[in-house]
C-alpha cells in the first residue's frame, strides 16, 4: 500500500518510519524539508509540497502540531486542497479541536475527497512500537481502507462516528492526563517537602489502585530532572486549552483542568514548552518553603 505522510515531528517521524519498516511505500513531506532525509534513507520518497504528496498518493496522513498548522497545510498555497479530488483520502491524525476538524472535512469533501480525523492516544514510544490507540471519525469507507495502516500504527482503532467525535475524545483523554500529571507533580513535591523519599512514593503508587503507565514511566525521569521530550509541554497546554473550550461550549465546570492549564501556562512562561509535559513539575520547585 502507498501512503503520503505530512509532518515529521516526534510522532510523524516514528509513525512514518513504522509504516516503511512494515512494507508500505511512503511519500513524506515536512515544513522543514531536511527532516525528510532520515526517512528517505529508509526508502521513503519525498514530496516538495503537501500538494505534490496528495497528487502522488491515494491516501495521505497528516501529523501536525496544532489547529493552525493543520489548517495551513490544507488551505494554504501548495496545500492539500490544490490536489485533493474524488478517489483520494486525507487522514488528519493531529490533535485539534472539533471545529478545526470540521473545517478541514468541509474543505476536503467540497473537492470530492474523503476525510477521516484520527487523533491518537499514546506518545513517542507507542508510536515507535505501533502501540497507539487510534480515535477515528468521519468517512467510514476511508476508515476501512486505512485499517491495514492503522493496524501497523496502533494496538486498537475506534471508529467514533461523525467528524469531531475523534477530536473530542482525544481532548477529553488529554484533559484527564494533564490533570493527572499536575496531581502527580504536587504529590512528588509534597512527599519531598514533608520529609519522605519521593522514590518510595513511586513504589507505593505503583502497587495501589492508582498505578498507571504514566506515573511509572515518567516518575523516575522527573526525579532526575530529565524532561527529554516525548510529548512536548506546549502541545499538552494546547490540548488543555482546547478541552477547556469544549467544556465552555458544553457548560461543564472543570476547575481541576483549569488549574492544570494555568500550571502548564506557567511552565511555558518559564521556557519549558519544548520539554516533555512532565516538566510542569518544575513549576513547583520555584515555590519557597514557608517558615
Ligand atoms: N508527542 C506525543 O506524545 C503526542 C503528540 N500528539 C499530537 O500529535 C501532533 C504532533 O505532535 P509531535 O509530533 O509531538 O509534535 P512536534 O512538535 O514534534 O512536530 C510538529 C510537526 O508539525 C509541523 N508544523 C508545525 N507548524 C507547522 C505549520 N505552520 N505548517 C506546517 N507544518 C507545521 C512541524 O514541522 P517542522 O518540523 O517544520 O517544525 C512538525 O512536523 C500534535 O497535535 C500533538 O498534540 C498526539 C499524541 C502523542
Ligand atoms: O497526546 C499525548 C499522549 O500521550 O497521548
């Protein structure tokens, strides 16, 4: 199967590499074109623009940073819209808000193309090992056509109905994840400041009812101030912001998520946006001990 792939950041690079290693023919494009070189060394072809990739491939996947990037790659000059047409499918796996996804759907389908949103749960390592959870919605026929690729990229795919539902599910999940990361950071700080060994806290948490892969995976690195980015903090803050907007639209009070968003904003203001989202832990370290 031949696919196009737009966006070779942390996730896109791992996902397109995975497709290549599993026998897919992949044509890649990235805004910073030099990032295509590693994929080309593994057998990928290169498209000089998103339009060129769409022209070449029947199905094209995108994995871009945020709503502005997702819209720009479709609507701007040399973008997806210039070449999309009947018989071609476009799958946006970026995390965006439902409104952005609906705008992209309208643009693609107005030219006769098929559209599927398919954001993913799971980070750099699940992307590398094909263990993502795929949250698809939109064109069911395109979903079915994409299953061979989704089976390589993920451990489970959900089809959630109309466009927007995949984006909503992803935002709900990441709203919970961001809030958990803040509670975890506060717990590690409280353990330390009250005279406990935070490493003991990790062991206790791992044996109880709130054990989870995120605490287990991130905790030891956080205690070593290691925030090598798997999921950049700026993207987690974007997801909290978009989830809060979804809460506004649906009159859902979300005080925990709102406080977490403030902590992520503070971390961004401290210059930590490109670090892993666990770097929100650093916002607590600037607080002074009370006497
Ligand atoms: N990292 C993770 O753990 C996960 C991330 N996600 C989501 O996946 C998406 C990608 O994340 P990730 O790979 O980590 O992000 P990165 O920041 O590593 O990569 C972002 C990608 O978007 C491109 N991009 C940014 N702005 C534009 C623009 N205006 N026009 C064209 N391309 C642009 C970048 O191009 P360039 O190289 O030129 O900057 C790059 O290819 C995000 O929506 C994120 O929320 C979802 C699940 C997990
Ligand atoms: O969006 C991030 C993730 O880990 O999922």
